[in-house]
C-alpha cells in the first residue's frame, strides 16, 4: 500500500495497481509532450498565475542575452572614458566641489589627489571610438559597440553593487535579471536550462561572487540560474552512478514524476511542478551537457580566434561555451571574470585582466557576427561600478578606489546601434552628467530588446507587484537601431 496525504489532511491509501493506473496516463502524456516540445520554445510562464503567458509583448530584436561581467569594477578611466583634463590636473588636490559629502570607500579620510589616466587611449574603427590601448581586440570591433560612459549605481562596495546590477535593487533576495528574462520568455532549448552561469578568475584579488546573484528570489525555482563548471564535470552528478544505465535512470525519474504529479493534484503547488520539470530536464541534460562542453569539433581557426587552449576554465573557454550555449537555445548566459578590483598596481593588473578577457570578448562578437547571430544576441560587457579619478597609494603602486557615480559599459548586437558612444561624465570623470544611465535604465533597455515591456513584466509577492526595474527605469531609445 502507498500512503498519501490529501489536501484536507485526511490520509488516503492506494494499492500498487491503482497507483500505476493513475500515473501511467500522466507519464505517457508527459513523454508525448516532451517529444512535441523537443528543440522548441518552452513557455516559462506555463502553469503560473503571473508573467507573460503568450510570448513577448512585442517583436523584439534580440532572442538572448550574453552578459559579460568583469567582477571587481574595471576603471572607466583606463578603458572607455578618456579624460584629458585629468591629465592636466595630475598630482593636484581633487576639487572639494566634487568630493564634499560624497560616499568614498577606502580613500575616506585620506588626501585626495587627481590621478592622470595610466594607460593611453587611441581611436578605433571607422567610428573613431576612443578605447584604451590595453583593449586592442575590443578596439577591432569598435564599430559594433555602443559604449555607454554615463552609468551610475546605488552602492559603493562590491557585493551590494553586484546585487544592484543583477536584481535592480540593493535589497538582497530579489530575482536576478536572468531569472526575470527566463520567467518572461522561457527557454528555446528543451535540453538545457534557460539561464546558465560560468565563472573564471585571474588578476588582483579574485572578487567573491555569491550564488544568490543568479538566484530566482521569489520567482518559482525553475528560473534560477544554473552554474556550469568549466573544468571537471560541468554539472554535479551529470553522470550516472556506477552500475546505473540510462534506462534504469529513466525509470527512476518516471516513478518520482508520478509521485510528484499525485502530490501536485492534491496541493496545487508551483514548486512541485518545478521539481517535476527539473528532474526531467536533469535527465535530458545528461546527454546534452557533455555534448555542449565538448569543443573537439571546433575548428582550429575558431580556437585560435578565442585563444582557447582547452577545457581549462578560462574566460576564453567560457566565451566559446557562451556561443555554443546561445546556439543551443539558452536564453540568458552570464559570465563572470573575477579579478578587476584594482586598488593598487593598476597598470599591471589591468594588463593581466585584459590579457585574459580582451581577445575572447572580441572573438565572441566576431564569431556571433559571422554566424549571423549577433543581430539577435545582445552582448553586454562591464563591471558593477567604476574607479575614482583620485589616486590610491596606500596599498603600494598606484591604483584607484571604488566609484559609484560614473562608469562605462558597452552593448553590442541585439538591435543596438554600433559605432557610437552614449552619455558622458564631467571633465574629471567623477560624475555622469550627460544622458545619465541608471542600472534600471540598462535593464529596461535589455528587456525592451527582448520584446518585453519592463513595466508589464511583474510578479505579485507579499501583496505587491514586483519587477526587475523596481519603480524606475526608462528605455534608452537613442541607442536603438
């Protein structure tokens, strides 16, 4: 006998025959549905009470996002925001009109002195975009980039600033942007998660990244980001235990699914549906993931373009995997490279980080473009904040402190104009002053390119309709192609 609980608290019992009779139809239907859905869009809002249930709000230019996070906060003053006035002010006190009563991180209480740009800039492409010489490969795709030099954020330390970048607010526990996107649009793959995370490290003090940065928050758990390991097994327990073959594993999944379906009929809990779908997805991933991670069929020309030496967990390898994930229908692909926190010896550490990230980033854009995928893939590159125009010398060779008032990022593809620079900071690079962009605006624009009205993508929780852009955000219409 199989004891079960009813939603009224009364016990029920079924014979084995009755149990199999009740579940066999559901299992057959599930199998048929799986076959019909294979390689097609899986509606992320199926069975839910909120969110988009009939596809995008309008026809978007992008189908997917690849978000390249340079964790630690790259200096905008040594990457995309050239400030000749800062050169003239080098060694002089930073004017108090900029810094008085302003939040400062590790330079608080110290003498604030202007620091000239430490790396030369040059113009790249027909568009003449100004990019630091330390990014020659990114410079080679300058005509595909929309460089935004007027971003600002709400937090001055790493983890809170990552929280703002990923969730639109500094309040921990909210859904990440990848979760919102997959909640709204689902995945284009039946065999892989809709939201995948890859990490790499190299540079100064690899920045810790908490897994809650890709959590689904109060959204159903099926929308949580799944971290893939780029060395060893890509996903824990993706292989069957010794002595267990695929047919045996399938029978186990079918039995668990049947039990979960009976329970869901009683309590109607969305998390049970999540559990059913994730068990079935995990079973399909046992075949799909090893194939995805096997780059042996990539041409040597492609491997050389990315600078990939093998499945070594590097940023280069992760960029190649990002393209393969995009081809496989993954909706949101988030790469973190940990090492951009340059409080000291900025030139050396910028050189290390750019040596790891410059070529693969450009290669990803070129590869997507030659495969005719850049037009519907939105690539975003940047960190959680910028760095101060003031020198930091208390930790050895000169570096720069955290800075939240201004920083740079770029977007490429997915219906974004290429070859333009949008927004500007003041003459010392301290404040964003022209066409100011908040993280909420960045998210609103990203969602717009995916065909989502950010004000309509909501989820009711604790009596309130929440959204990725919280209570703010405007689409940056000037950068749309």
